[in-house]
C-alpha cells in the first residue's frame, strides 16, 4: 500500500482500546489469519497469509508496549490530526431490519448483473443500490466495518488495510449481493491497478 498501515485499523480496534482489547483483537486476528485457519485457507496463499501475519505481529508488538504505543500515537496524530481514530464498529441494526433479510443474501430481484472485466467502487455502489440494500445492511450481513465498505465504494484504497483483507471484503460483498465472487474480485482488483494484468 502506498501509505503506512494504521495499526489500530489492522487489529480493528479503536485508538482508545485497552491493553485487554488489543490482546483480544490480536488473538482473534492470529486465529483468523494463521496457517491453521480453515476460514482463510482457501482465500489466501501462503505468501499473503505471511504478509498479513507479519503486520498483525508488528501491530501487537507496538500497541501492547506502552512506550512504543505512545510513540506511535504521537506519530499518528502528527500525520492524521483530526482523523486519528480507527473506524468504530457499526451499531446493531433495528430488530425488524435484521429479520427482513437472511444472512449473506440479497433480496431476490429480477435484475441480472453482468460484471465487466474492470470495475470500480462506483459499480459496487450502483449494484448494491439496485438490490435496494443500504451500506449498513451490507455491513450487518458481512460483519465488515462500514467505513471499509465506504472506502471500497469510494475507491479510497490507501485507507484500506492490506490487499489480502480487501480480497476478503470483496468476496463477502459479492456474496451479500449474490454476485459471482471471483469475477467481482478480479474485476475490482484490475480497477485498483489498471496497468496490471490479472
């Protein structure tokens, strides 16, 4: 990524997280992206998994040490002054909205969406709106932080975590819209790097 990864975002915690919350997030990330995880085994190659694990380890090494964390926070606030906080978890949906839709599925719609070879966030948003789904609904269905979904739809790639996370987010997003996940993933990644092949 062109900019340094925000360590709080990497562990998906607020910049005000307690040491206990940081430890819990670290353990969850290790279980999720470790070599033994069945959840990510088919999504990521060994090299991607190693890259993510190295970032997770570095994030924990810095954020779990009070002195390193203070130093990191000072650097972060100097660079991102008003935007220093990590995105917070989305609030729970109203009870009736949660009942209205099955998990990871868009409501049935007669419209068939054809995914071209290259897409951007604009297409993601258009397709989501065609399915009459709010961004909050996608966040609730996929359990992806709504800020990351906004960044995908607005093509704010520098604000997103490592590409391996982007892949996971796109696959979940596609499933929520009942779209061809592999095709959507490849098309979006081509849109992120127009000069690259597949």
